[in-house]
């Protein structure tokens, strides 16, 4: 599939951002050896896909095209897709699907695909894939909701299992990589009207045919999409004015079985967004916020959007500042957006004794696992307490101010744990900051000064 006019226009309008995105290649993990192959990280430039849902046969066909460059000195490309490939071409030449089979990258990484072809880093490469869309081969994934003339489909991302981002449905990369995504979606045989709830830009081609465009600063965890019969939801929109006189259009789509009114959802969204704008900084996602409300325990954050229960609304909205505003560069960095959101939005700070008494070490950023793809569950508790320990040392007001400044520096960009550690230490010169990261984030015994000395030796 050729580069769309929309993508080409974006690249010409934002050359500085394009250069920044291309720099993602330096953040790829080192080459990985498995099953006699050496896989090398890639830098995706664009992904384009066309999906046709046939409701009569309850099948979905996909044609996907990915352009990418190799990192380092080149080699065999690594990417992920949790669907069965039926047809493939690399740079216009046919390849057997088994020549890009998944391989085990470790317990916390799951599988990644390695294309068994040595590629050079100088040129852009093009991968063309065709496959049928089905339940992803990812832990705790859900089925496509086929109905009688209806479709219920949610991207349903998660950071608590590997392979639960965009790779469930389309070819994708790890979260260090930002790339544009153009998506053509058609539903055949629909007997009901459907809602397209997304943080992408939607162009209606026909009654059940849409084109979606997602910006190039998105990573594999950014894209929100819910398709649902219109009769099952209530959808309303309102414009709010945030501090600094920034106007944002809030789109609320609520399942009818959720025990709340749309009016109440709008009130709470405005309240939370005002609070977080005052504490963290300006809303970073343009003039839109998309909120899909349901019942149940699962909720998820996306760039400027969320699928959420009411109990998690504040938490998920805060992620648009930390998590999908400042983005973790690798999943090893995913601890900090959960930890900071629990601390700053949920108010979990620990008591004086807890944050001032040494506890067991904990590893929230496992630097020895560069291909890790799971956020540790302790990020919500131990991670939040780690920020409490820093606040105890430097003062809570100062920590809040510094985290706002960190957000301003890295918004819509990726940032590593090491970036955050260096930023907080340089601003405070307090050794307690280093010690908290040393013991409770990296999981190391002893003093950070001993570790620093050993590195110099």
C-alpha cells in the first residue's frame, strides 16, 4: 500500500517532529539471539491497514503495510503481530509466513517475530501482510464481538501482559518506537448503526466505512478504538475551558448499563482535567478528550482518551499527563506512570513511618531484561511509596513542581527511568533521591554511592 496523502502531508508539515521520531532507533534493545537467529530492532515509519468485517460470515480480512528502517548495522528485523499471517511480501518479494515466525524472547517478553532476511540500515523497507483477524494470540485477550448484523470490537490494550498493545491486531514494535498509523475500516452486512469511539481522526466514507488517522508521535500503546452498536450507548459532547483558556472538546460515550449519567461523567471529567492542568501542566493532546464508560473492573489509558469504569476515571485521565503524555520509553519504565498516577491522582502516599523506614528492596525497572513487556504489579504500591520516600526527603511541594517540569520537558515524547532519576537528582542534589532509585526501583542492595564507585572502577 502506498503512503497516503494524509501521512505525506503530516511529514511535510512537521519536519522537526519527523526527525525526532526517527531518532527512536537509538532506543532499540540490543540484538537478540534465539533459535539460531540474531534479531535486530527496527524503527517503524508508518503502518497502514485496511480491515473489512463481513458480519454475515463473521470473518474479517486485513491487508497491512509497514515501512521501517533497521537499527544499528542492520540484520534480521524484529516486529510483532499476534495473528496468523497467510501472505507476505518483503520489499515486493514473496516470503513464506514461516520465514517470519514468532520466537520466545523470555517469560516477561513473550514472543516476537524475526524476519529471516538480512537487511541493510541505509534504506527504507516495506513489509506487506495479509491475514484474517481473529482473537489475538496474547494473554487474556478477548474475542471479537460478532452479533446479528452488529459488531462489538475494542482494541483492549493492557500493560499487565506481554503482546497486548497494537500488535494484537496489526504489525507493531515495542513502545520506544513512534510511528504514524492510517487505518481503513469497513463493516459489511451491518443492520444497525455503529459508533466509532477513538482518539484518532475519523473521516466517514460511507454509512459503515471509515478512515482513521493517528499521529506519528503515537506508540504501540496509544491508539484507542471501540466499535459498538449505537443502540447500546449514549454519546454526548461538550466543550470545556481549562486553565490558560484552552478549550477542549470532551466526547463521552457511555454503555447504557453503566449506573451514571452522561452529565455526571462530563462534570467529573472537567473537574479532573482542571485539577491535573493546575498540578501537572497544560493538556497535551490538542483540543480533544475521548472517554468511553462501562461497568466492570478493567480500565485502560490511551493518548488523550480512556476506556474506564467510573471508579478509575480520575486515574485513567491522569495518565494523559503521565503515561500517555510523558511516555515510558520501554516497558521497564512503565512503573513510573502507574506509580506517579497512584501517588498524585489517587492520593496514595503512605504514612510518615512507612516512607521514612527502610524496607525490602524492590525491582520495578529490571534493566537486565531489555525485552521485558510487562509492568510489575508492585508499581501501584511500592512504586507510589518510592515517590513518597522522595517527597519525604525533598518536600512534597517540591516533588510536585519537579514532576510538572519533567512533564513539560518530555510531553508527547518518551522518557526513561534514568532520565527521571537524573532530572530529579540534578534539581535537588539530594542523595536520598539516588538511594530511592537504587534500592526501590532498580532493586539493588547497599548504597548507591558504592554502585557509582564500582562503575567508575
